[in-house]
C-alpha cells in the first residue's frame, strides 16, 4: 500500500512534498471507514499545512544542492553557471556571502562574453568609481541595447535609475525600465520593481516630510519676521514717544526758562521801578527840603530884613527924636 501511495504522490510532481503527504495520509487510511467525514477534514487541513511548509522552506533546503550543481558546471567553464555562482556568492544564496569570490566568477563569465555579467561589472564599476571615459562608452552601449529591447540591459538601466548609478535617480524611469524587463521575463526585475516602489513611497513620504518641514520653517521664518517687524515697529514707536517726551520736556524747560526770565525781568523792572520811585521820592523829598530850606532862608532873610528895617525905623525915629544921640552926631554941626 505504501509503495502504491508513493507512486501516486510521485506522479503529482511535488517530489519531497508528495512523499510527506503520503506519510501523513497512510495513518488515516485505516480509519477512513470509521469516521470518514471528520478524518477527511483533518487529513486535508494537515496535508495543506505541510504542503505550504514544504513549498516555502524548499528553496532554502535546496539552495546548497543548487549551488553545488552550478559550481560543477562552472568548474567546467560554463559561462552561465559561472555567472550564477557569482550571483550566489554575491547574495549568499546556498553559500556564505563573499564579494571577492563573486567578482572572480562574474569576471570569468564576462571574459567568455557573458552579456549579463558584463552589465553587472559595468554597474559595479560605475557604482564604485562613477562614470569614467571607459565606462562612459559602455554605459552608452547599455542604454542603446535597452532602447532596442535587450531584457538584461533594461533591467540594469532600471537599477541605475533607481539608485543613481551613472544617471540621476529617477524612480519613475526606473520602474518604467524594470516593468519592461519584467514583461519580457526578467524575474529579478519584478523583485527589484517591488523594492523600487517601496523606495519611491519612502522617498515620497520623505519629500512630503521635508516639504512640511520647509513649510514649517517658512511659516516660522515668516512668524519671526512678523514678530521682528512688530518689535522694530514697537521700538520705533518707543523711540518716537521718547523723542516726543524729550521735545515736550525741552519745550517745558524752555517755557519754564522763559517764565523765569519774564519773572526775573518783571522783578527787575519792579525793582527798577521801585528804585526809580524811591529816587524820585528822594529827589522830591530833597527838593522839598531844599525848597523848605530856601523858604526858611527867605523867611529868615525877610525877618532879618524886617528886623533891620524895624531897627532902621527905630533909629530914624530915635534920630528924629534926638539927632545928637547917635554915632553920626559928631559929624553933625548942630551937635558939636
């Protein structure tokens, strides 16, 4: 029974997976007449789970065998196998990653005219050293072949646009070339296009974030500019107010000085007036005094004159009464 089941699952084409399903199926066969519905359901679910596990794990399980197979062919000088061995060393698929060994095997394949190997070497060269005189011609040839529909040329030109190798980074052009390469059967191009789409999305997010940051910086700069302008305006206003206050203070001081000057002038004028009045009064007083003194002198002169006149009259009267009693009597002949 086991042999018949093995043949049955071997015919399915699943190889190891088919044999594993047979091993699972065998224990259930003896009970299928007892509880057929439940057993069939459990059997199918278990078989599907194991099949998925085998299919998903088989590439890693078979990687070592695939590397050994390619290495045998490469050791015999097969250019395609040499290129595959180089790629396995590059990616670490089925063997430990070793870039030095990868370059050696890729160079061997390229030396035999393997076109894709030459494309990869050109990619590495430009990626490391940029576009030089020698690689410039090869790059132009690669672009020409891509434009003419060469699948691998389209794939590598797409990668170059994706990572900025020899050309300016352009995810749209990269996806365009990778999609063209995928359409003609380049499996690596399909995988690469997924990576590039992710890179494009991240770049878009990064670009939006950068734009948002720039916008935030512009708004912040605008806000700071407005604040600075407001500060300048406030400063100018304060200066104007201070200048106005200084001018008002100067005017007030001028007014005070003018008032003080006017007051002092008034005081001076009043004092001068008082002094003039005092001088006038003193002059008037002096004049009155002089006039009074003159009047007194006049009166005294008058009194003296009157006294002398009286005395003269008395003398004349006495003389008339007794002419010889006076001093002048000796001169009179009658009194001798």
